[in-house]
C-alpha cells in the first residue's frame, strides 16, 4: 500500500472551504454547507488509496497538515511527511466498538480550537466512506489471491506486471521475471493423493515467499507453476534471488522428503520489451532448465 500515491483528480488541489465565510460565521467548525461539500467529495470514489489521498489533499487545503498515516490491519497508507517536532493528533476509526484503523495527523503547528473542531468533523465524516472502501479493498484483495497458497493469482500477476512495466518505461529501471516449475511434483499426487500434494504446494509457496526481498512479488499460476516479479532487479540480481529460491526449495524438509526441487527460467525486462515477450523468454528459459536436467536456473 505504501507505493500507491497517484492523484485522484486534477481539481483536487482547489480549496473547497470558504474560510473567510467561516471565520465570520460559525467558529465551532464547518458550516453544514461546507460539511456537505466535503462529504460529496468523499463519495466520488470507493478505491481505498484514491479515497485516502483525496482526504489527505482536502485536509491540506484546510488545516496546517504536513502528513497523514492510516494504519489498518497489517497495512498502512502514508501521505506527506512527518516533520521533526511536528504536532501529532491520533484519532481512531471505529466500527461496532472495534478500532478498524488508526489515523495519525502530523501538523506544522498547534491547532486552534476551531481547527481542532474541523479536524474532528472531517475525521468522523471520512470514517464511513473509509470503512466502505476498506471492505471493498478486502474483497478485491481476496479475489486476487490463490485460495490454496495465499500467493497472488493470475489476475494479480497481470495487474502487477502492468504496473512494473509502466514504471520501468518511465524510470528506465529494469525488473525481472522468474518462472518456476516444481520438479517431480506429479509423482507426489500419484503416490500420495491431492491432500499431500496440497501440503507440498503450500510448502513450496512459503519457501518461495521467504526467499524473496520485501519488495518482490510471488504468484501461483496453477498446478505446480509459480512466478515471481522482482522490481528494480537486473540479470545479476535476479540470478542471485533465483538461486536463493532453488537452494531453499532443495533443502526444505517436507520437499526433501518427497524429492521436490525446482527448475527456474529468468528474464529481465528491457526498453523495447512487451509483457508477453518477457514471459515468453522466461518460459523458454524454464524449458531449457528442464531439458538441462532440472533443479537448475537458466537465463533468457
């Protein structure tokens, strides 16, 4: 979630509260008209990162805010920056008596009574659309995961590939793709059945995931085929990571017991590449690894 920082609307930077009117009118916070306008802004999206950034930028137009951190479950969204010696206000987002998110507001100066009232009003009215967006986010995340291993599925791979290819095109930084196939997996299913086979696949997935960097992505394509996308990884880096995976699979106790190893094909994205092209090259490298006797790595 930390990487999602794209703007929602070109008009988002425009001030939407008439502060001069408010200073001569209601000094206890926002007028009903201002509050309605704010709520209508929040109803324009249900996408969690877009909604959060919309809220942050609207806050910045109204209060001396330097940063916003929203912590929910095991994820967080961060906007702006926490300036040293800044003033921090922490407010919770509640649902049926349970805290579903903690929001830290970093401020460049202490808030006046009126500004504190405004922050509380905005926070309370943000929480309802935020909770709806959070539920939408959970459903979307669930739909992007492989049911057995909890790795990303094919849809998640496609979305991540598009994002990395777009970033590589803009930044001229490479990324790499690993395509992995588990050696000797079919004999596990044939000899022990699918229940044991599923345990082996979960062990494979966990081993792959723990062999990656924090910034890397792992996916299960189906059966015993897995893929990894490695941001900002050139050919040398991808080979190091691939070897780490191969070695870990080879030495994992359950996989050792069933004589499971893995063959890996690696390809690195380049300037005139396509998403289909990089996958085809990695897949061909995987085939070469199989032909070379399995339990090895081949680079495209």
